[in-house]
C-alpha cells in the first residue's frame, strides 16, 4: 500500500513485522549493546522493537529519503539508540562501516528493490 504519493510502504503489517523482529532477535542471540545494520530500514520500526526486546542499537539505511526522515523524527523523541541515513545499497558500498563493525545485518523485504 502506498498512500499520498509516498515512495515507501505505509500500510502497516499487523503482527508480522514485530513477529519477524522477535524471531530474528531470538534466533540470532541478539543481546544488549549489539549493533544491528538494518538495510532498507524504512520508517525504522525494527530499531524500536530490537531495542525494546533485546537491548540492541541500530544503524538504518534506506534509499527513500522520506522514510529516513520519518525514522529520524520518530526516534528523536524516544530513547531508542538508532541512527538512520539515506543510502542506495544497489549503487553505494557499505564500506564506511568497516570490517566486522556490526553484530547483525538484516534486510527485511528489500531484495526485490535491488536492480
């Protein structure tokens, strides 16, 4: 669902998105202080869930500037340790992170956007 001409998904996903976050965190042994790279972070909700349930920190990247701004605005009013930036991973390297600098990388519902 894409409302108001926006370039990113805003339709929600019911219980499936938080369930995905819970399963990913549990299966990977995510724990307090671990750093997650969220490729295709969208509005950044995974950062909230991964922090609330597992104590993780998040770096989120997305190729839709509107989504990045929404994520930044939302976490600025919370205690979620997360940072978001605009980046098109199909055209730009993630080398700025350095080798082994993140504990977990996720890309939920992203592969179909890469061309």
